[in-house]
């Protein structure tokens, strides 16, 4: 087998272990987001999101060492575009969770991939999923009141970027480089988006960057929110395939709500809880994906 084929071939899991491993990745992702919320007292949400991207890039580049592979111009451009959209999505998401509860932001964000799935297939169940997620988002967003209007807007922006992320993921999947593409993309995106990510903090309080804890926490958030869930998703998808993986995604809004309650003491209102429940049902119905799976076979066109 060629070296490139052995770099990222995750082992499969026994069926009973799959949900647990998936939930571990989801909990890690939202624990990282919760740590980011604690940083908002001293650090701009946009800067925290950039630190997450930079931390993930450092870890992934050190782990994968993608420079050992042969890259074409097209694959580098695709990885960079994918990384920029990924980091921009995280920037919008962190601005959202600075203003509205974590579980609500995650529920609203699912509007993007559910819409892509519905528009790409037009199956009745996907159209129904889109109607359910729109209803759920309306309920969750309406429950936040005027105070959370900006947060809802940022969450909707993250949803749109997630839709673009899913579409671009097809191109990255066709390149077949998996975590290596993610490493290159995150590194390039951290450089390209550094002015956007760092400027708010430089204008407000640049002394934050003099503290080693700021950079260590960035590494920690990058590890928890990006590296661990992406790596575990590779293993889970290899074990169960895309159809069941899409069903597992329905666990994400609930996981985010639980983490938000336990770590941030964010108790959803009745409207938010009902909206999140609608989104969970929509995700379970509509075969969406959180992340493209470049290490595996490309998804059918329009069903990324």
C-alpha cells in the first residue's frame, strides 16, 4: 500500500462503542467552546475563535506533517478555501455564543447543512427536515428576545458559512487527503484571517497577548474543539458509514445544551428547548453532515 494511503486510515470500532466515541468528540467540541466563553471577559470572541484556529493548526501541522506529501496547486487552493470558510464559521459562532446560549446557537447553526441537504436532494423527508429546522430556529431565536438579536444574527451567519463549508467539503473530499488537508487549511486560514481575528483585541487590550496563558488556552481550545472531534469523527464514520453518522448528528444540539447547562449554567427557556427539540428531529430526518470526510469515499454530489 502506498504511503499516502496509510497516513490516515483510522481503525473501525465495534458497534456498541460508536455512540460513546461520537459523544466524546461532541463533548470535547463544546467543552472547548465553553472554555472560550470564560475567556470572553478578557478577550474578544473573534480573537478567541482565531486562537482556536491557530491552536488547532499548530497541533495538526505538528501531528500530520503534511509537507511530506506531494501537493498540487489545486489541492492547496481547495484546502486553503476550506480552511478559511471553517475558521470564518467559527468566528461567527463564537460571536454568537458570546450573546446567546450555547445550545441555542448550535441549533440555529444547523439551518445551514439541513438546507443544503434539502435543496440537494428534494426528498420529502429532507423538505420536511428543512421545515422543522426553520420552525425550530424561529422558536429558539424568538425565545432569546431583543437582547439576543445580534447573537441570533451571528448564528445565522455561521449557518450560512456551514452550508458553504459542506459544499466546499466535496472538493476537499475528492482530493482524499483528510486531516492533512485540514492541517494545511487551518494553518493557511489562521494566517489569512489574522487581521480580522487579532484586530479587535489589539484595539481593546493588546496586553492579553503578553500572557502565556492566552496562547496555552488557545492551544487547549483548538485541541478540544477541533482536533479531537475531527479525529474521532474519522474513526466513527469509518465504522458506521454516512447514513448512520448523519443520524448521530442529532445528538449535537442536545449535547451542546447539556454542556451549556453544566458548565455555563445556561438553562434553556421553554421556547428554546422546544426549538432545539425541533432541530434534533430535523437533523435525525435529514441526513446532514457536520464535517466532510476527506479520508473516505466522496459523498454523492448534492449529498455532502
